[in-house]
C-alpha cells in the first residue's frame, strides 16, 4: 500500500455546533471531522470504512465559532498489515464579519490552523479490497 493518500472536507460550523457562550464550537467537533476524513481515507485505500483505534496526539490551537468555514485534511502517513497511521489538520478558511453586517464574511488570505492530531485506524485483513 502506498502512503500519502489524502482526503479533505470543508464545511461551515452552524449555530447547532456552538456549545459554549459566544458561539464557541466544542473542540470535539474537530475530532468528529477528523473521523469523517479517516473514514474516507480508509475507503480510498482499502475499500472499507475501517475502525478508528486511537489518537496519539491532539492539539487545539485556535478557537472555532459558529459561522466559521473549516477545512479538515488528513493523510495516511504509514501503513501496516491492518493499521493505517494518519495525520490531520483543521484550518479556518472563512470567518463571519458580523461587525460589518449580518451576512458579511472574509476569505482568509492565510488559513488559521485550529487543530492538529495524529491517530491510527484499523482495517481488518478480511475487509481490505485494496482500492489504492
């Protein structure tokens, strides 16, 4: 299996994602996005969703608010017989500008890294279909 398989998703955080005062989004929401990216990576590489085994590290680096557009990217950095080691990064790429008006937003010239993580997924041998 080749490493370097990548996947990316982008979505807007909604008011339903806001968990704390000031429309702050719970950091666990980024881990949910990483789980979705990991699922796609396993499907791309093995033709199966696989199972997330564990996170090795998680760093929350900047706040995320309702209305922010988040881009979550991951890649397989190494692969064993059943394990897939992955790295993830979530970046804020658009943020609302309610100080300008209710519907204003800015595309950020430099995305803001809001979270980084690494972890391992497992795809049982009998479920691997070698999509590569």
